[in-house]
C-alpha cells in the first residue's frame, strides 16, 4: 500500500511538472489549438491585427493569457518579421509639453498592434542620434521624432536604414521627412496679434533657447515680426530666454519686471513659461490681467483650469498625435515610404490672463 501511495504521489508531481513545463513553453501551435483557429490566423493577429476580426483577436488573446505565451521577438526579427515596436524620441519627458501628444500617439499605434519605446535627448541633437541608433539596433519597425531640427547624421541614418519615419509637432511644407504638426511661426504671430488688438504696445517676450529647437525658433520669429510692425522701439532686454520650466520662467520674468520700465503685456513661448510668469507677477504683487496681460502657446492640460485661466494659442496635440500615429503605423504595415506633410489647425483660446489696455 505504501508503494502504491508513493507511486501515486510521484505521478501527481510528474504530471504537475509536465503541465507546468508545457504552460511555460507554450508555443504558437498551442495558442492556435486553444483558440481553435489556424496558426496563420494567430500569426496574422500578431503581425497584422487590422486584418483579423475583433472577435477572433479576443479569442486568441484569451488563449495567450491562459497559456502565458510569449512571442520570440528576436527570432521573428531574424526572419524578417516585424518587431511590433516603434521608437519615439522626444526632447523631454520632464514636463507636460509633450505628454498629450505622446499619449495619443501611443494609443493610436497601439490600436494597430504596436508598442512604443520612448526616450528623451534633452534638446541635444547628438544625444538624439545616439538614441536613434539604439532603437535601430533593437530593430524597431518605425521611428517618430519631435520637430524638424535634427543632425545630418540622424537624417543620413534614417535614409541608409530605409525605415519608416515621421516628425511630430512642427509643420513645414519643405520638411525632409513626413511631418504632422502646427505652423509654429503662425502661432507666434497670432499670440502677438492678440496682444496688439487689445491695445498693448509695451510687450515683452520670453522664449526657451532656440538652438536645436525649431518650434521655439519659429514661434519667436513670428512673434517678433508681428511686433516689429506695430512697436519697433521695444527695449532689447524685453526679449529674453528661459529654459522649459516654471521655475526658470518665474526667475526670468521677475528680473524683467523689476526693471525701471515695465511692459504691459508678456508673450511667452509656451504655457510652461506663462505659468512661471504668472507666479512671478504674484511674487511682485502685480495683478494679472489688470496690470499685466500674459499669453502662452500650447494650451496644455491645466491651462484652462488655472486661476486666472491662461489665454493661449491652442496647438491640437491630440489631433497631431492621432494623425501621426495612424500615418506611421500604416506606413509600416503597407511598407509605404511616400512623403506626407500635414498641417493641423491652431486657434486662439482667449481666457482670463489678457485684457484690453487703455494707453491713456
């Protein structure tokens, strides 16, 4: 009896071990059997999900979850099958500037079966090139970059690898890569024009450093061109720079407002700097908008909910992310390298930080 019990115990352990081993080593055949579909359908669901019915994809997903199946991406890449990843290189993930466009881009490519790998380069184009090389070493299927300022090495690398690529956030009719974005020069002009239409002629501008940042450069160029026509004698010190942070924006504006001659309005190159400007005005006891009007560019999350609500130029981050994600995913799936350039509409969001100025 003792021998029988020992044998029974051994068999139970052995069956459990074998079941656990099968579970851990589940392959695509096991997934197909569990989902009651063909192996080719499982493969198609992974590599071209848009070609598989949603109900079938759900059955396959349930089987994958039940079996704990993990695809061997390395082996697939060796055989020329897509890795299912897209590399997204952004200047920074340290604030809200790119948060909305990244989220929408990720959601859009995710619906097409792709996962994004995100890295930042800190506004250093040499570092951007190094990050791009890493992504390509990991055999990403496509690449998305922010803006149009990139090193020649980056452009050359993308061309030599012949990989689908797109730039996000800035539009240029002559861009070297497909682009989806806003006309940032026009955004700068619109911000300046709004202040001028409110009667302001004493206007200072605060922008981030423009080296390697085509978005900031275009906005500043547009704003200064518009201001030059209406108020050409503005003090040189009223055109200042601050890095992308509320703290740096606040410090720069405090210095500006402590001068003997004080502007009646402040044009900021993005909402982050505009928030810093509002904090600076509060620190100095300057009422916004009664004594100082402030306008930003971007309309990031939270700008509308501020007190006072920030007047800004709305850049359609969600539309940009969605169009760019859809276009890049389709380019990868269809193996299409054709050039596309899309400009997304911008608009003034007139709120509570600007008011009409009476020159008298």
